[in-house]
C-alpha cells in the first residue's frame, strides 16, 4: 500500500524539465509484454493505454515521459526520476501525474530499507510493488518497491501530485485478466490506511486514484479505457467550468465501471486538483431582421426548445442543430441546419429575414366568373369590424400591420354580400400571429353542376396492400355522384367539404345553397394516368348501380394490369368528368379524387417501395411473400423490422445476408446506413459468437466494421491488430 503514495512522488520525479519548460509534467508507464523467462503473464491493453494517455496529456500541455514495454525498466525509470529532481530544483512544478498500467504484487517487507530511511512500516510487514518490464520473480530486487520510491518523493518540488495506478496487488490463480501477480499474501488491506498521517511522510499535496480498492482486483482494459473517455467527456464536467478535477473524473469512473470494478480515490487533504481542461465550447451567433425574434433549437430527436432571442450569442455543445426563429406578426423563419464541429470556434448563421404576415382571401361563384360588385365583411362576436370591396377577380387583402383590430387567438367570421348572390358561406379563422391566413369564401348562384360525393378504390390484391399491384391484378373504382343538394345537406357541409368541390380551374363551386329541382346525372367518365407520362387511359363504367338515397348514383370502373413494368409505376385517377342531363359538367382532377396505386415489377420491388414510403409492417408482409431473396431485400427487411422495434427479427434477417460486411458500411446503393441501435445489437451478437470464430479473419472484419459503425474506434483498432496478427501467423505457418 506504501506503493500508492511512494509511487505518487516517484512519478513526480520521473519527468525531465528545464527552467523555462512547461510546469505540468507526467510520467506514463505501460507494460503489456513481460519477458517469457519471468513467467509473468502478458497483458493485452496496458502499453496501448499508456501511449494513448501520453498523447492526450501532451495535447493538454503536459510534458510527458513515456516508457512502454521494453523501455519501462527500473533503471530507466530511476534515471528519469533523478533528472526530474534536479530540474525541479530550478523550477517547481504546478502539477505532476504519475501513471502506471501493468501488473502489481506484494512481497515481504525489506527491514533494512526501513531502518535506513526511518520508515514507519505498515503492520502487514509487506511491500507493494510495481512490476516493470525487467521484473523477475527469481530476483526480488528487480521489483519496484514502494519503499524504494520514498527517497525520491520528498525531493521533488511540485504544488500537486496525482498518482494513477491501473494494477492489482493480488493475483487470482488461472485468471490472467486481473492485473495482479501471485496469489494473495497476508491480511487484506482495510482500504483506509494507504496513506495515513505519520506514514511515509504524509503527502500534503498528493492523492491516489487507482483502478480498484487496495484489496480488490482490477481488470485488464477496463479502468484506463474509461479514464481516457472521462478526460474527454462533457458529462464529466459537472461543475460546468471546463476544468475536469480528480473528483469529477472519479465520479465519472465510478458510474462507467459500476458493472466491472470499483475505482478508488485516496485524497486525505481533499486537494482535488484539475487534471485537464476541456476545450472551449463553440459559440453560435444568430441575428434577425427585425431583431427581438425568439430563437428555437432542435438537436437530434429532442424537442424544439427556446434558447433566447436575437441578437443571440451563446456557447453550445458540439453537435448538429436545426435553428429557427419566430416573431409575432411575422412568418416563422426557414430552418437552418448547422454543425458545431470544432471546439473554440465561432459560428454565424445567415441572418433570418422575417416577412410580415397578411390575410388574403378570394370570393368565387360556382362558375369561376369574376364576382363584381361584391363586398367582404369581417365580424367578431357578431359585430362588424371591417368591410371592403373585393377586387374584380374576387380577391381581398389586409395585413396585421395595417389593421390594429386583429388580436392574437381571436376568432373572426368572414362572408360576402352582393346583389347577384343566393348565399355566402360564413368562413371563420383564428388569428395565430405567425402565418398568413388564406381564405376562400364560397358563394352560390342559381345553377349547379353535378357533384362527386365519394370515390372508393379496391383491388384483387389484399396482401400486403391493396394499392400495390402486380401483373394480373384487377382494380375496381367506385364513384358516387349526385346532381341535387337539399337544404338539409347544405347545413352538413363544412368549409373543407366545399373546398373539395373545386373544379379544374381552381374555382370553388358551392352549389346547392338553395333547394332546387335538378335534372339528374347523365354520364360519368374516368381517365387513368401514370406519373411522368402524358398519356391517359380512358375507362368506361362496367356497371351503374341502382339510384341511391337522395338522387345519388354509383358507377364502377374496372382495370386489369396487363403489362409488367420495368420499374415501379405510380398510377392515379387523372380526371373524372360528371355531366348532368342539363349539360352542366364538372371536372375533378387528381388532387380532388385522390385515388392512387402503384404497379410493381415484382414482390421484392414492392417491399422496397413500401419501406421507402414508411409502411414498414406492409413492407415486411411483402418480403414474406417472396420465396427468393437478395442481399438487398434482406437488408431492407431487417431495417423494416428495426423500424417496427422487432430487433430480434431484424438481426435474424440481417444475418441471412451473404455479404454482411458490405451492408455494415456507410454507403450502399442509396439505402440508409445501419441504425446505431441496430448496429449495437449486432455488436453484442458478434461478441457472443467471437469464441467460435476467433480464428476467422472474415468474422473479425464484421466485428471491426460494426465497431467503426458505433464509433468504438478503440475496439475497432484492437480487433484490427488481432486480425492482422492472425493473418500474419497463418502466413508464417504456411
């Protein structure tokens, strides 16, 4: 246990420092490979962890001495310590870090050393030791004892010392992943007296952060990996001052390692120095014309949230954002996307230029003729507050800036009056403050044309969807029309229904605003169209049903798919013409009939089309109908299962792909990349199968690609190294 604080100071010394050099220093020691003759088992991660930490601390302004594997000998370490002692006499250090990742052990205490240096030995009569690369169990003098470090510690001048130990002092027989060597000797530590007052010069400026409590095991590849994450993690900065203290790092590590091991912090004087400083956050500047607009931010799948008003200048976390602004009486702005990708960087969006809102309307008669001599009236709670002549084309306009009587969230009623009108629909609107209001005030004259009441589509294909067809499928379209609108029907028609009675020239015909006798429907014609084609296919009704209630008539049209398309064709009802016996005709266009269906080359293309349309359950049904699959279809099927939260089915479908590695890549034939949640599930599956395929380079490639997809770059690098060694070994054997 003496090793904790002795090493502590030892490290301090390990760094070579000149008078004008940096005042933050670190000694980084990592040993993975031990000599075969020592019978000390190798570790997998220690030297790489030390190297990564050294690179990071160098970027943070530390002057690092790094000793890895063969270089990490006792002699080299003592040499660096002596140099650091001499240099610290010229210029004291602000902070010193000593880091060791390797194996540790306990041996019997050296009483001679205790007498020479007046050391108050622990009652366990044991020395804790670090095993450097030249450690030899047959020669205990090659071990780095805690006592041996003490003579250097008190000679180093520094304001703060942080000792970081990723090792164990107990070994477990047969378990080489625990970073100790040799079986447990003597009584267990109590975890308290590692650096008690009066013991080896109680450190007034030092603390120990270790991978586990003194009597607990530490696992290879756990603590240091989490430590590197913690030193870069925004979440670790609980004080939000950009300085990551030892206590903040310790809190992060406890949470990150809670399922593996318990890290240990010994800071008797509660110094809690800063280890590293996170880079300054990026700043975002937002302006608008006019100013004073509310600024809203959306990040990822989170809800849109208010973050201030323009002019706006604020620090934000790195990431991809969607920004929009709004101001009362102006249109909401367009959304601007921006990625804050660099720390300490200033970003500025293009100015948001806001357009004032307005209220626009149009009055149309049933024939679309100019509605001359009409006036538009607006009332609020029955009281007239605005009246104006409509333009010759029936339009009218007012703006919120001009009309002070417009109040937020108030309901207003709009109607038209004129000598040639039978009636006018009363249209209401609510002033919301952020968008134009477009009104249509329908008026009725003394004649009407027949009306399409309903249109119904059905087909002979029920699975996966009746509006996705293949060669040989039949289509049945039923249209219900009438030429008579009674007074009681009029009161049931709302504005949306009346809008639907618009003709091909955009004129709203509000027929039937009075009760009249009509001659009835004479004929109904229907024409089919294909998107991106000018050609139309006329259909004649195959059946006219008996007259229905209130002079309603139903006509049925049938069509059979006789040609297999090369690609998905989107069919639609392009035109419906209804003519009454008096010669009045009405045309209904595609957007008024709203009957669409798709004709697909095969069932797999159908499944992909359904998937792209977001109909994931029907996409799965479509793929299930197929007896022959491609890798592409299985990949799309797995994505559909994922969208339906059927993760197990998604994984099973993906595993049927013959070239899984191709679909683990970011880009593949226009398809969306593998979702992170899905990739994480595959990662766990591949890890579970690793023991069976440890010698399979292709399987390792899958594991590497999945790790890269999850941004687990450290794992990807480790498996890549393993794969390359595996291939090299095979080549050597051959």
